[in-house]
C-alpha cells in the first residue's frame, strides 16, 4: 500500500509526519534540529529517501542537513554560500544601494532525476546549486547579474528567492520567484534569465506595471502542463498559459486575494488551491474563519472549503511554502499554519482534519508519496 | 590544552558533550583557537564567523576570565589562565529578544 511522508519545517525544528495511504492515522517524529528555524525540507524525486533540510538561526547562520534514510538520521553538509564575481548591490528599503549579503536558504528544490543535484533559493536573492549532495554550493550568477538585479528591493520578509520550479519536459527551463522583484525564467539552464511579469499590476509600487518590483509570494505548476503557472501575488491570484510571457488575474470571487500559498491538484491541472488572508497588515483569515478556496476552472470561480477547519476565532497565517499535494489517486492536500497546526484533506479539499495541532509555527510543508 | 565552552546549539551540531579541549600550537590567540576549533569540528565553519572574511557573526560573543573579548582584534593573546587551562574560553550566543 502506498504511504505518505509529510516534511514540516517550523520556527523551532523539523518534524516528519507519516501515514499509510488512508491518511487517517499519523505518526509524528521529531523535533529534528530543535530550536533551529527549518525554512524548508524536501525529498528527491529520484530517491525519496534522500532529504534535504535548510537549517538556520540568526545567531549561527545557515546549516544544511541531508538524510539518506528518509529522515531517520541526518548529516550536516556544506553551508558555504558565496556570491560569484563582483558582489554588487541591490536596492535597500529606502531605495539606496545595498551590498548583497547572504542570510539564509528559503527553499530547496532537488533535481527531478539526480538525487545529488539540488537547487537552493537564498536571501539575499540568488540561486545556488550543489551537484554533490549538498557538500559544495555554487551560485548560478546569471540570475543575479540579470540587468535588473541592481533594482531589486526586499519585501517585508527580506529579498528572498522562495520559489524554484523545474520544467519536467525541458531540463534547461526553470522558473523562480523573488520577493519583491517578481518572477523570472531561464530557457538555457540558468545561464541567462528574463523577468516574466507582464500583466502583473501592483498598485503599491511607483510604476504598477513595472518590469520588476512585484511582490510575488508563490508560483505553482502542474507537471503535465509546465507552460501553465499559477501565482499568488501579494495581492491578486494570477495565471499564465504561455510560461510567463503574459499573466492574467484570476482572483474572481475570492473574498480577498491577498495570501501566500497556491498549489495545483495532482491529477486535475485546472484545480487550484489558495488560502485567502485578510490583508497585508492583518496576516490572518477573514472573520476568524480558516478557509481554503478551490477553483476547478483554473481560477476566477472559487468555492470555500471549510469542513474540518476552524470557522471561528482562528487568526493564524499560512506561509508561502506551507502547502503541498500528494499524488495518491484521491489527491491529498496539506497545509501548515503559524499556530502550529498541520491539516490534511485526503479527498482533494472536501474534508479536512488536523494531523498535528501544537507544533511551533509552521514555515513549510512538503509531502512525499511513497510506494 | 585550551578549554572551550560552546553554546548548546553548537554542541548539538558538533555532537559534543561538555567542554571541548583543543591543542593550539604557537601563539594562543583568539583566532588560533577558533581555527583549531573549526579544524576539529568542520560543521562549525560559518557558525561563529564568516567563511571568507572571518568576521565574527553579530550574535556570537567571546568571553574569558570575565572579560568580553568579542570586540578585540582576532590576534589578541588569550589570558594566561586560559592558556594554562585554568579557565575556559566561553563562546556565547547573545541574549536577544524579550
């Protein structure tokens, strides 16, 4: 029978939640790396027992952990992240030039076919790659040296590269997103990049339709249709059908289109999920009701999913890397909250149950579907 | 033998219990002790000071014999009591927040 393994990164350590394919009974193991922030953990699609975890604190900086046995044991690997070439500057909050400074890794994206190759998205925004299982990291400088790099400016959470999407049909194509620069695409294996933000409208920046400067919170892709991307922007839910050449808004009837997460059903490329958050100054759901919204039409028409989720006095947030889907026949959807809850729906969002209730604030959720 | 006390998180990371004891050849400076510490425990590279510039991380502090050495130059000679193993070099994570 199939199994699932949910990898949860929190403000104070990592946890692994495991269940069989029914997804009713769960075992929680951890905390791993107690007291450290685990911004992200992810398993290799090529070897599900190979896991990577980004571990950091403001005190002792960045560490990188690797497991070869599905998280039972861990090995500290390389943590030397240095920018290639002339460091240069980006814009600081006040618009003045500010030198690029490495702070942490927000997101890890293992290669689709090689467990020793993994990409890391960093703050200050840069893309790194390791080809030896995390021991050595090298910046892919084409992104940062993109002509728009000096104009990038941090969002409230920092100048973070938080999303990395690998095109399963074209190993040279990759998408990334940066707060608050926007989305970018490479078609030549990360040698060169271009902004893909046409169609975005951000009224809070001087030029609302600028080439860069948009606070993109998250991108999502269905592997069967890598030219179709969905975006949760600071405000606005967007989609593109041409790999980012142009975007259109699909917020439709959402009660608020601010939010962080967005994801796609494993078997239905037009079924997408978001968690609307009241506003950028009130990082909690509207009316104290935690509601996932699902669109079965690729956006615009949304339905609230509430069964099993708290519908009163709930004021948690769901951060940008804290939603995932499994690939079982009945698609499972998972998300974690800043209140330390992890919820699962084993029927594509119709019904929800908590599988952890009292973890530290959840920063990221990934799920592995295991044979 | 130089005695070094690590903060709890770094003891866990380095998989050590209690104090670390290091042989330091030549002049026993703060930098020499940190070099020896990182050589013995490579996982600590980058945790105390920058990989390249060797600048101390902002929230890491160094104390010995009730003196704060954090702002001293890295080539400062450690106190005789530390060199004689009577006192440890304390590496401390700064207390921050409320």
